[in-house]
């Protein structure tokens, strides 16, 4: 069926037709237990359809530009003679690398350091060897029945990252998962999957970054599931620097058990339309959760962060801080929801969202939400929107600092507490340098540059 034929029906039918072709290409893989989950997922997607602004969770974010495109599945990774990874890595830091090009694992570019008690590699390879842990955990957290993008990713899951850290194993080396879009063919849909299982008493850190080589229009639809078992600790950094013509949809689902700790830092710099869903369930007592985020938008970017923290059990602590800087005609959305269930006494939950608007046409829709069904809790939330402090700007200018540098410095100070939460000095330095460069030019890029 051609694109013209399908356009007479719906974009959903296009993806259902792509799934039939994808299923036929799987050969023996279509007989694995997970393929039954794929089939169920495409049925849910067909039933749900893409969300619209009539859906409360998508009230401020229209996916119409995405559904106007007809994306194909990548048949193979882009073939380039050489790919230089250095611009995307943390200089001077020893890391294990999992690299994916156009959604396909690249053994050539990856660097996996063997470590006792750790299973680390491609999800596709785990499928092929019949790893029982994949069947037990994959798609156990991701909400297929009610989230269309998660259902679509699950239906087309072919490759991704698989990490299993055994009980009481502390992994000192960072894992860096790098996703690259080669740009050799446009209008591709990529559906990477990540499965992280941190066993009881384990400690693990990983970073995930999304980049492009030559720009282009593409659809990055990623889903991650993270299981943090009793007394385990997981730290996560996400850097999103996609093409300004790209669509980036991210769904991360985390479940924490007793006495566990989860820390995440989201950095959003690129993408034309970006939506991050981050859902954390504190599934037992004495859990600790920290969610930090920074978004920098210019031109016509739309960056939407939706977070949900489910306090299901007592004596847990969550702390959430998201900050944004928007210039040009950029639009931001922050929706942070905290649920405190009746059994979750002694909950302590903090939430804050602060945004700087650098132009008259930039905007932010902030919606902090608390749903509290317990009576012995401490919960606070707030959202502020503002501009740069003119007195502080005058002070820096009076000390001989040029206007662009002074404004960049003030903007960086505004978000410095988010970057201070990054547990890796090498990552802090790389991001600080990158952000300062972009903060100097964000208004100029949008035709509204600062004037002496």
C-alpha cells in the first residue's frame, strides 16, 4: 500500500502497515515470546491513535506536525566510512560505550569493558540468545494500554540497550549509551529501547545522549524501563541534542523498591518537537528520588516535560527541580504531578519549575499538581516565570564584561544548581562549556540579538 493510498485513511494505518512488513522481516524472531507483546502493542496503538490537544495530558502540545509526516523504519544503519564520536563523549573519562546508529547497535563503534557481575550489551543479542530476564522484565513497566508512543515503540522494538547488574555489585565505570542519526536518509522512525535492572544492593551510573550527524527530519521514539531493586542506587544523565527538524518522544518508567535511590538529570537542547515523559513509582518505604532538568529552546522549538512521581508507600522523599531558558518563538511545557497514596504517610515531596523568557514571543505553560490522600506529609510545589535581573546585568557590564558574555553568565548562574546535581565532573564541564556557548547566541540565532 502506497503513502498516497494510506493518506486517504489515517497516519495510524500507515504504521500498522509498516508493522506487517516489519513482522515479515523478523524471520525466526517472530516466534520469540516477546513478539506476542509486539502484536498486542500494535493493537493498542491502533485503538489509541496519536494524542491530540483534546487529551488533557497533551493539552499544550500538538503532535500534528509529527503526524503530518510519514516515517519509514530504517532497514539498516547508515553506512559511513568513519564516524568521529569525540564531540559526543566526555573528554578524559573512562566509559563503556554502547553506540547505536539509526537505531542499530554498532559493534565497531562500541566499547564494552567486561565487568564481573554485569551483563551489558545489545537488546537484540539478548533476544537472540533467549535471555530469560528480557522476557521477565521487558514491557513490565511501560504502559502499552494507555500511551500511544510507548505502544508504537514496543511494537517496533528490535534493538536497544540491556543492562543487568547483579546483587551487591558496585559498577564504578560509567556506561554511556550514544544514539546517532546518520542523516543519510530522511523521514526515518527510530524506536530504541532500554532495559536497566539494578539488583539488590547494587550501584550503577549511566548516561544516554541523542545526536545527529547531518541534521534532517526524523522521528526518535525512545522507551526505557529501569528497575531499582532493594538498597540499590541508579544515577542517570540524559542529553538530548537532536536536529532542529527532528521529533523526539521519550518515555522513561522507573520502579524503586525499599531503601533504593534514583537520580536523573535531563538536558534538552535540540529537537523541533520534544516530549519527555518521566514516571517514577516509589514502590516501597524509605525510597529517595531526585529529578533535575534543564531545557534551552529557541526559534520555533517546543519542549514539553511531563513528570509523575507516585508515592505508593510511607517514609519516602522526592525532590524535583526543572529550569528552562526560552528565546525566539520557543514554547515550553512543564507538567509535574505528585501522587501521595493513602498508605504513603511521612512523605516528603518537593517540586519546583522556573523559567526565563528572553523574548516577547517565547512562552511557557507550567502546571504543577499535587494529589494527596495521606494526612501526615510535607509537600510543596511552585512555578515561576521571569526575565534577567537588570541590576545584575548592569553590574557585570560596569566591570568591563561585554553584553553577550554578561547575559550568558547570568543565564548560566540561573541554571547552575541543576548542573551541580550532575555527579560526574567531566560531564559537568562538557555541558557547562556547551551551554555557555549557546547562551551567548540564543537570541542572535532567533533574530532578536542583544544590542550594545
